[in-house]
């Protein structure tokens, strides 16, 4: 798919050269790899502790609610944010394969 997109982009830009085609495939594969990496980071729940810290920091300013929670002996439990996607690993793997392929082609040509 990345090669088809890069072919359409290069052909629309004017003359088609192998260098433009490889550069376009590299940029598209880098974007695919970055999108897969962000999806993997979100899926693993890296930001859950950060969000819990921010919530507890801002709730520490609200004295009335904090005293009410202490009187009622409430323990603040937060549910972790979980984002599951079946497309994370295929996107990540295809981005890595295209990235490595475009690097090897650009080195050896």
C-alpha cells in the first residue's frame, strides 16, 4: 500500500525517478512505524500512572472533598485506560519492514 501511495505521489509530482520513489516509501514507512509505535504505547498503558498523578494533584487542592473522603474513608480507585486494537502489531511490523527495505534499497543502489 505504501508503494502504491508513493507511486501516485511521485507520478503526480512530475518525472518518476527511483530516488524520489525510494524517498517517498521511506517517509511513508516512517509515518506508519510512528503510528504503530504510538498505538503500542497507548495500548500498554504507559500514561495511566501519569493521569492518576495528575488527578491526585488537582484533587489535593479541593479541601472540602478531601475531608469528606477522609471522613467517609474512601479510597480513590481509578480504572486504568485500556485501548486494545488488533491492528497495532501489523501496522508496527509493516512499518518496520518497509523502513528496513527502503534503507537497504537506498544503500545498495
